[in-house]
């Protein structure tokens, strides 16, 4: 007994005359009265089946006519050349003249169409995920994900990395995001936590001498889910001993370029490098999209002292040059103004300067600035006739962020953000700490294990906010694909960091004592990084959303609609765990 | 700045004269007064460093003399031929004449020796796992595990399998072992469960048309831990659509043979096949160790009606032949008798027949059986002079189990169980159900998704205990490495199974409704298996215990001693989860 001799994707004209057995799903049937075709689908493709009144047995025709969409069948037939060929599919030159059909399983009519563009809504497709996953786009996404995981492992194995599995039942540490916890039945009143990342374990592995570690690993964060966040997500997690930042960047730039080559057949140029301060100055973002220019120009010297109070009172006047946009209409400019004034962006207004194609200059601040004044602005932007300059002003940090959003919007409007063009860079020299106004304390920008730059250590006490870290992010097309750092490997410095972050010695020992202890037994210098695997895969496919790159994602309430989870558990289970639910 | 130009495992005589930089741990120092050697260790090997009073700078000698075990250093020096070579290590022909030493990190004296045979006890080694992991045996274990995971993926990828990640936050289902549960903060009073295996998800993937799925995946069981069980463990989990049992067996026999070839450089013969009934009859075990013979011989016809009440009252008299053991002393035979009478074995006594080298026969039942009688026994066993037959009797099932334990013990005593000889087999045709006396109901022997053999389906109502399943185990050297089955893909049959297992329709729909629903939309025939990855790796290394093949195992109370987990969590966390601990 065999279900198939071939898949539905492999038969060609050269197979003509062969008797074959195929199994798969009925994609569609076309019944022209005396001629009947069935498209049979499996993971590998679609093969056309053929029946003819008179030639084929009546019983066969009757079975064929009873088949609905998504019925599962096994057929036997002979490969034949098609009359009208379909050049769009690899099997398009042949069809199978049927000699038998066996119904393996029937199907109700699916609640939405199994086509590249389905008519199903999001919730319905999540509930019937097994049907949604049959569609080509999702199948291609998961195939891509598989190929990326294979290529990642092949590269890292070749570089001497060991994949080492770290535990999923670990210990809750309040620093960072919220943990998912797991009550321990054998230790009543105690809990494991699911890892937000294997950070401390990979550092322990460096202390243990494993030299080069990686893992494609699930991580968990119990956060209020924003769009496109998942409570469980996957990281390519890596760590190396006896390395400088340069070693880490080169190794993982190598990984990314390997993936582009293996999976996308793309040769990506060497990554740009940009320090955090420059990225913020030029793009108002620590993850600049370098597929297009429009770097920021600062204009305080030109803008101030022209009796324009908005500029005079601003901490920063800064703009971008949208090349070739001088013909933007009043309506388009108003729309841009509305865009930047949206609460999510938060600017007070938008100033524009049009450098018209005839050489004239027209701006929304003509009242305060002469044409000669504005010529200097145009020169600052290196603008050409036909360009449009867009200028924001206000508090420095906020204004840069607003201009970043406007720059991205202009990139979108001008079609400068082709999802299949890839411009990766490393952003380096992040600040070690960030101040939180609300809790009036410093938080680690990356995490508490990131090392300060040696030349900045003297600032740790006097001006901690100024200390730069040996930390870096891999950014592709404006997306932070991952990040990492050279870690602290000195117990004293690590304790000082915990203290800066407001840990008492007791808290530090209670939560991270094992790491601090490990640092007393010959910890080597080490560093690493983690890449978001869901995100990276989506990016490779040119998609923004990660949801369709995860086989079974959860919705924005953290719920798996297909299996209807989370769900209540039995009282007996609660009792065994020594827990009671309180409302 | 660079930490090393080479690793501690790669320099050879051909590198003589090169100036090199190495980093690593001080394994030991030998100070002969005017000559001083340091063994420097990293993951890749050990390299000998050399200093000489007079030749080397005084400062260097002083640093070198201050180094303790496990200090981390970076050195520069010149590769030179050794005077007294060490043929036992690959770098044994050279040493490094030091020109500089930089101390990267000091180390306290480790609480146990970092040697192949450590002097540390289990608990101490678990607490300082990062030191234990530095020892060669553990490093080799984890390196083996890495190579096995790479080879597994390479084989399955080559066979067209996609690795697809299934969720870790799923739904609690009381059937089977106890689940670990995860309270949902966003859905108060509700819980996720951690998967005991991705069983239902991989079946859903088959319904979704993925055709060939695998995953090297963590699984979780909240069981009372027996020796060598872990609350989290790793499976190679696989599923295939449109396959017969034969297809599955061939594919994964292929995987196992690929692993033996790639990882152990061993060509393993085609797997034997044995059905469950035969395995129980011949070896009293569903996981027989085929590295040696000693198959059971049944003796009821010879044993009964000789006025020996023990045999006359027994349901089964059955024995094994221990070849070449006729010289076993009284003391040895008494020890064997004591062995089978231990409560864990539970036999009432042991009968022996010695077929002496001189051709005479001596037994512990001479009173009841003549030499002629016993000659028939000897013939039944095909025994040769010099052999020893060991016979048990009693209730059939219990006696077979006892004789299995005795057979294994004899295999051990006779050195027939070489851990580096591998004898794999498939055990097939398991019973579908097993009766539980305590709860007076049937349980699925494998799991509720296993399909009955079509030819036995008619027994489902009349004699469910007799129904055989399309289920199979991969057994190597008496260890069940994994198992699987052809699944049910018909909604009606699946519902009938749930009903046989005591589920109400409502319970079945509540827990497995998504699968039953999926079966209505064109589920293909499918089947698969899962291999225990921890166990398989340990087996490949010739070890019984999995603990040292897991980087960070838990102890028998489910506790990670190194990180001290599980542990109490903050009241705030409990409040957010709407939980209270009750004693």
C-alpha cells in the first residue's frame, strides 16, 4: 500500500506515459459536461487531473463529481501532455488521465477560501488556523523560516558554535519585563519563571568555557501586547568568549550576509556602522532606515533671531529635504501638517520651504525670512530646484523623534522603502543607562550585564547618564533586528552596576548570586547578541508583521483562538499547586 | 586588541617560530625552581607554556608564580619544539616560550578538581555547574549533543521535513501526565499549560498540509521524579502525511543509521522488527536488549505433573540459558536467588539446571525430576555442556517481567552489554489500550490519537483490550529511544476512542475540539514518532544517565540548585495573577 509515487509538484512532460499515484487536496474541480478537471494540491504544488465522459469509467466520473473543495483523495492515473498548457506552474505542461480515485477523507466547506488572497477575516482565520496555513503565502513563510533556521545553524556550526539548550523553567527576576511564572507542585508556594531570554545562562556557559554558544530559542514576556508583539517569540541567541566588540560584529554581520546569500540569493554590501549619537542626530532614531537619505539638517543658527517666536523659543529647529517634492499641493502640505500634529506624532506644526523648479523659493515663513535668508537654508540642505524642505521645531529630543516619523512617512510616500531592498547597519555606543522620570531611577538601556566603555567608567559615579556602553544593535531597513553587548565579567563592576540600578546587595545576591559567584571562578571576557528570529524572517520576506511567520500565534489578548487557551483548570490541579484564585 | 591568534588546541610543530597570542584558563603550573610550565586550557585543548629563570623577565616569572588554578590569562609567546614531548595530546610536541602574560581574571580555588575524574559530590557539582561543565567528560557530552542535533536536522531537511515551531503556552489536558501550568495575567483565573509534547499541533500541521514536520523541542511533565527523569526534556518530534507505518519506520531507521554514521562513524545493520507479543514472549519486555541472546523458553509441558507443587500451581514456568555458566558456585547461585527475590524483582525463588561440562545434569529440582526428564529441558534450551539454565515460575505476566530482570542481570554479569555495541530494533503492534485496575478503566497505551489496526477495529466494542495499534517503538540496547504511531484521522473514530477512554462528549470537545473540528476539513492519513533526544545522546555516548547530557539539569526535587529555583515570587506578582497561596 502506498499513498503516492510522486508529489503534486514534480511531474513534467518527460514523465509522460508513466502510471503514477498521487495524494492531496482538491483545490477545485471544473466540470464542462463531458470533460472534467480536478486540481490536486499538496505542499509541493498542484497537478491537474483529467476525466472524460465516455473514456473514463462512469463510476470514476461519479466519484469525481461528488468531490468538494479540500476533500482528500488518492488517485492513480497516467501522465499525459496537456492540450492547453499553463506556463505559470511547474507542472503546467501535463495532466493525469485518471484510472482510479479513492476518497481518503471528506471536508466540510471551509469557512473561507484557501487562495493566495483569502476572503476570511483575522479572527476566523486564527480560529481555523489549520485552513489558513494551507494557503500559499503562509506555507511560503514557514518554508522560509525553516530555510533560515537551517542556514543559521549551518553558518554558526561552521564558525565553531555549539548549540546548547538552556532551561525553560528558571527563576523570576523582576528587572526588565514581566515574567510568566510556573507554580511548582513539588515546592509549594514556589515558582519557576519562563525565560525572557537565556542571558544569564549563556554567560554562565562562557564562564564554563564553552567559548562559542548559540541557540534558536523561545523567549517569553508577559507584556501588555501591542500590535505585533507575541507573548512567546524566538531568538537566535549567541555568546562568545575572548572577543572584542569588533569580533562580535564581524561574526554576526557574517551570519546576516550568509542568510541573505543562502536564502535570498542576495549579496549584501558590508554593513555601515553608526554610533548612537550620530544616528539620533542624523535620523532622530536609533534604528535609521538607510534605504533612503533625507538626513536631518540642524538650523538653529539660521532660524533664530528673525522675530519668529516659535523658532526663537525652540530648543531645536531641524529639517529634512524631500527631493523632487516642490510641486506638493496645498492639500498635500496640509495633510503632512495634519500628520505631524496627530497625537501619536505630537508636533505643533510644520514649516516648509519649496525650492521651485524655476529657482524661486516659497515658504510658510516668508513673513519672517527674506529670499536671501531662505537661500541659506536651501544651501544648508544642498537642495536642488524642485526640492521641498520640511522643518520642525521645539524641544530637542521630541522634535528629533517627530522628524524621524515624518522622514519615514515621506520615505513611504515617495516609494523609497522597497521591502525587497536591504540596507543593514550596526548602531553602536549606546548609552549604558536611561533615566526614568516616573520612578526617578536609572534603568539599563540594554540589560544590567552590559559593560560600560572602559574610557567612560570614570563617569559612573559623577554622571552615569553620560556613560556609553559596549552595546550594539543590528538594524535593517529601520527595524531593530537584534542587539547585544560586551558583558561585564568582573564581579566588582557587576555589583556596582546592580547598585546603580537600585538593587540592594541582598536583592542582587538573591536574584543573580549564581552569576556573581561564577564571576569569582575565572570568568573570561565575553559578549554576544540576540536576533529576533520572527522579525528577521518577516523582514526577509519583505513583511512588517510577524504574525504570519509564526505557525500558531496568539492574538492581542495573548489568546490562542484555535485551541481556546488560556482556560480554567480543574480544582484538583489548583489544590495540588496550593493555589487559590482571588477575584 | 585581540585575545588570541590561535586556540589552545591547534598549534603544532609546523608552527614553530611563530609569535602567537592565546587566552584560556590555567589548568596547572609546575615550578621546578629555574624552569616553570603552565598548562593553558580552553574548549579546544591544552597548550603548554614555558618560562625559564634567567631567560624570561623577572616580572613575567613573578606573574606566572602568582597564578592559581582556573585563573584566566592572555599570553604572547613563540611556538617552540618541546624537549620532552607528550604523545597523548595533539599539541604535545610544542610549547610556547612566553614573552608576556596578562591576567584577565583571577579565580578562587574551585570547590572540586576540574579533572576527568572530579573529587566533587553530586550536589556540589550541581551548585557549581559552571565549573563542572569545564570538565572534559561534560564538554564532550555537550559537543556530542550539538553534533547530533546538527546531523538530525541535516538528515530531516534532506528528506523534505520542515522544522516548524509549535507554541509552548498551550492548553491543559488532564489525560496523560500532569501538566505544568502558567497563570495568565491578562485572563484572570485562566491558565496556559506547557506542552507534554507537541502531539496535537503536529497533527494539526498535517491537516494544514505541511506533509513532513519535525522539531527538536522541549517538553514538560510535572511528574514525581524518579531517578533520571527531568521535568523538562527534549524530543526529536516528527510527523508525516500520506504514510503507512512502513514509511515511518524506514524514514526514522534512516535517521538513526545516519546519526550512527555521522556521529559515531558506525555502520549499523538494518533494524530487526519484532511485534509486541513476540517481544513479551521471548524477552518479557517491550524493549528487549538484543546485544545478547538468552531468549525465554517456556516449560509448562515439561514442568507440570511432577509432584512439584510450585510448578503445578504456576501459570507459567519459563527460563533462560546462561551459556558457559555451569561452573557457577553455590554462592553465586544463592546470590542470584537473592537477586530475584528482592522486592523490586519479586520472584518467590529460582530453579537452576546445570548442564555440566562432563555431560552430567545437576539441578535444584532433582527431587522431582529424573535425569531423563531434565535432559528434555536441556534439549528445549538447546543447551551445550557447560551451560546453566535459570527458571522462574508463577503468574504469567509477573514471571515474564521477573525473568526479564534476571536476563538483564545475567547479561551484565557476563559482560554481554557493551555500551558501545548498538543493537536497534523496532517493536511493533502494541496493544491500543491498557486496563487500569485501580481506576477500572482503559488508558491509551501510547496516547488517545493512536489508530487501531484496521483488522482489529471490530474488537473495539467486544474486547477492547485485544485491539492492536499501529504503534511502534524504536528500541536500542534495551532502551526505548522513542515511539510513535499512525494516527486516527477520522473524526468518528477519534470520538469513539475518547469515549472508550471515559471522556464524555463534552469533555472531549472541551479539550480536543480543535482537533476534532480540524478532522472535518480534509485531514490526511498521517503518522509519526518522537525520539527522546537526551536519552538518545546519552545512549550514543554509552551512558545510562541523561543528567550529564543536559547543560543545566534539575535534581530529583525538580530544583535547579545553581540558580536556586523554584523560589518565592513577590506579592505584587501574585496579586497581578489573581492568585493566593494556600498551605
